[in-house]
C-alpha cells in the first residue's frame, strides 16, 4: 500500500507501511512524521513485552534512510548486533508481530530468516557483521551480480577484534561495500577504549553539541514521544558533517570515509548513503546517534539508556512493572565486593556489560581494580591471564553464551599455564526470550574438556556465595561459576555433605541416585517425592562442583541401582557424560541415564516453556525415572525366571542371558 501525499498532515503513515517501497515514496515531511510514529509504536509495544528499546529508538532515521537508498532484499542489509533491527522489521511488513515480540511463536528479538526474506543473518553476537559483509561482497563480485551490501555496526562492536580483522580484508579486496558506523557512544553501557575516545572527540565538538542541546531542551518539555517529537526532529540542524573534520583513522586503512553525519537527520544520512553506494568501493559512513533518542526515560537512564528491559515497563517512567526480585546477578555482585574487601588481589573484568553482569558494583567501590575491555571476550580472557601472571586473581564476568568466543584463550592462555582466573557465567542454561544465540547451554560441555578447569553450578544464593569463595581460593588453575537468569530460588539446605557433594534428599531404599545440577536441585527434590509415591527410593545430590566429576559422586553412584543426571546444558559432553565416563573408569557398572538439553537450535520462548518442551519438568523427570527403575525390576525378574527354568547344573551362557536395556 502506498502513502498518498495528503496524509502528511495527520497521523497514520505507519499503518500504511507494508514494505520498503512505501517508505521510498514519502516526502521529507512525511518521513519526519513517520519517525515520530515509529517511536510511539516502539515504546507502546516493547513496554508490554520487554526487549531492546534504547538501541532501536536511536536508529529510526538511520533505518529509514537505509531502506530508501538500498533495495532490500536484493541489496543486503546486515545489522550488528541484531538487537537494533526492530525498525527494520517494522519497515519490512512485520508490524503486526510486535504484539508477541520475543514470545512463543512471536517475532524474534533479532533478525530471523524464518520471518522474512529481508533478514539474512541471525547474528546477535557483536562484531561479526563486517566479516559476513566481506564474504558477501566477494561472492557477488565472483558471481558477477550487481548487488549492494550494507552493514550497520555500532561503535561498541568496533571494540571487538573481528571488526578490525574484517576491515583489513575489506580494504584489501576493494569490493563495493557500505559500512555504517552507528556511533552512539555505547554498547550496553558507555563504550570504552581508545576507539571510543577517538570517536568521542566528534561528540565533544561544539557544533555537534549545539545541535544536541537543541534536542535536549525540547525534550525537557516533551514527557513522551508523539507529534511533539516530530517537531523537534524537524527542527534539528542539518549538515553536521560539514562542521566536524573527517577522521583519518578509517582512511588510513584504505577505506573511504564519509561523515560524521547527524544520524537523526534523514536527509543528511540518505545523502551520505547514496554517495557511498555509488562510489564503487568500500566506504564508511559515520553516523552519530543518541541511544534511546526521543523517549525521555531512555534519554535520562545513565546506566544503559533502557538498553533492554527484561519485561514489561511503565511507559511514563521506564520502570519495570514487575516487583523487584533478588536475582542471581545481585547475589554475585554483593559477594564479589565482599571478597574484594578482604582480598586486594581480586580484580574484576567484563566485556562491555558491567551493569548486566554485576561487575558495575565492584567498579563503583574499586574503580582502579575493575576493567571493562569492550566487546572483546578473547582479550578479556588473555588479559586476565596476564593479571594472574602478575600476582592477581581476576574474576571475569560475562554471559555464558559469550565465553564460547574465547575458548582458545581459556584453553591455551589460561589453563595451560595453570593460572588462577575465575570466570563467572551469568545467564547460563536456557535463558528464553532472546533465543538460541543467547542460550548459555554450551559451557559445561565445551569447557569441560579443558584440563585443570573446575566448574561450579550453585543451586541457590547461599551456594553461589560459597562456591564463588571456593573458586577464588583456587590458585593452581582456572575455575568457572555458572548460574541461570532471573530470580534466585529459595535456599535449599543440604541434609549432609559427602566430600564436595551435597545430599538434598534420601530414603531407606537406594534405588536411584538423582544428580541435580545447579538450578535443577529443587526440581530433583520434587522428583524424589513423586517417585517415592511409586514405592522407590531416590537419593538427590547436588555435586556443586560438576566438572570434573567428584570421586565421591562415583562412590555414591556405586551404591544405587540407577543413576540419573539432570542438567540445563547440552547432553553431549555434559555432566551426565562426564559422570558416566568416571564410573566406567572406576568399574562401576550401574546404568546411567542423562537428561539435558539436546544440541540443537531451540526457538525462543519463556524459560519455563522451553524446559517443558524438553521434558525437563518435575512431572516429566519423575515419569522417566519411574519408568527406568521399574524396567530394571522387570528385567531382574525376567533374569530370575530364566535361571529358575534351567535344568539343575546347566549354565546360562552370555548369549542366552537377557540383553540389557
């Protein structure tokens, strides 16, 4: 549906946008109105579901200009990271899906090939899009296809090494490619590092500040977004790129540079993009934007400009609607500060996520002992190795999904040197709404192969505090402490402890040893109660330190008829696999059944929904355990019957014996 010229003076332009072609037909005045409507739409929808509101408010005009200049999907638009693609989704016909954003069977919070032909890469880990773009541009050149490639990369993502590896290769290849640097001075929190300091000189330019002051003054009298915001946008001065000197750093790489341009001036951005597209080689367009732009609560949120509220929030204030709870991250942050009070050798490291991982609390008290390395997990790991070599004990706090990027550094730079570095993995296991790229379900399998590395999985606040202290007490190798997202479960005290293993439930019968890893401890106790109703006895244990498998756990296994493990990591190479191998090595022939997450790409939804789909609920696990142990009874009875039916003095050969199940 196209937009008629007479719609310019009243709202409703957004409702008429069903694809990029509709945006291409609009006048400059209409585009300004549309930008304001998109901000209204984003705030209204995301306030009900949670999601990445701050980054998307900052790229409204930039995304409009991209879709006016490029012909998606023939031309390829890549977003790094994908959480800034909400406006792109709106402009490519997915407005109706925002009512179920990040919910089961609803829109993904990131680009998704399954949703639209306009989405090519489902990237949600930063600093990757330029490498994709380099490969795409080379492929189109070799195939003789005239297709443009444009990659939008944040200044925060430019702190990642992959971006600079890609830029070096892009410059060498010389293929047509437009790189849009979305420079808002932030990734999750304010961007740090030498590059950030360099780009910040642009934002400190008096001419640029005069433009932003105009916006700030107008926003002071604009409580929310809407028609008043359009008037502000329309009044912003244009041509900012002429007031600030171009930066030589990019052209030193051999890539043409355009900018900086005011990223909230559609005409200026569109002009820069058209010039870049027509150049015929690699060009960087430097767009200066403001994260959270146009929405007062986001503008005033100094921590992260409402980067990604985890749930519904109040439109007026930007505050989460749900009552605050004690989260795993809070417990970790408090205990880390307490440890740092006692031990001056403990330092903190994070990768552009000081607030989300809890490191910010340490930074506020001990700024000289806290390091934010930017979006550079590989550097974080090896820098931590250097700190450890220098006599300190670094605590590296990242999301579990992001440590995957630093496997080589953990393996060879840290573990091979037996260095005391503690990695704290937030959002471990199935996290839910952010989808498969953010599930922290790989760590126990991937890092379980690292020699000398020990992995702890606390079950509650008390064990998190305890295991964190145990981890930083290790001085002969690396440790990992992992915990899930969300609120901490109520403390679950142990009945007794066997070595490092906590016994949480036991009975007179020793039919089943249920090994409940980390946050599944409470589930394990529920399962024991359900299985007891069927006449079987279950011993529930929390290994606490899950890799390598404790010797005491193997000894406990030997005293039971069946061992069942349940974990929120992938089964292949997980805790169940490790325990089974340890039992084989000790000649313990008790059968082992392992329950966990299949190694696959599981769709987004709530954590509870996904665990239910995977059969990782108390009801499902109890049914499985009851079935397995009852079959052992049936098999044992069948064997006894076979022996009883044999003539006196005969021998049942292995070939005649019932096959184990």
